[in-house]
C-alpha cells in the first residue's frame, strides 16, 4: 500500500524490508534523483506518528547510516485505518 502510494507520487521503489545491523528500513526509494529511506507506520483509529519516538528516530538514522550508498534523508509514511478505509500521509525528513 505504501509503496504504491509513493510510486504514484513519483518515487521509484528500489527495495523493501532492508536489514541493516540491528535495524530495518521499510523501503528504499529514489525521488528526484535522491536516495531516500522510508519508515512505514500503520495504526487503527489513531495517527501512527505517535509511534515515532526519539528512540525510533535514532534507530532509523543508525540503520540508514550503515547502508551504502547512504540515503540522503529518512521519510515517514503513515497509514491510518478506520471505518472509511485507509488514510495515507507522507512526512519528509523526519529523522
């Protein structure tokens, strides 16, 4: 769902679920010539951004730093599931 959402907005999805040390990057995409790591958070009935703690941001930065080439930034895609379906949002440069 998140990969298709990003693709419709011009991102080229390269790979998903990349293990990096003790961490994991949900998606690696290219967008406007830049390499971007993407964290995907899904929640039912509440905004998934509440899951993005300072500790999670630090782990995301550490995991991304181990990749070669290193992504230029880390974005967040949130998926909120509710009675009306899914609402998807994209927040750039969260970590």
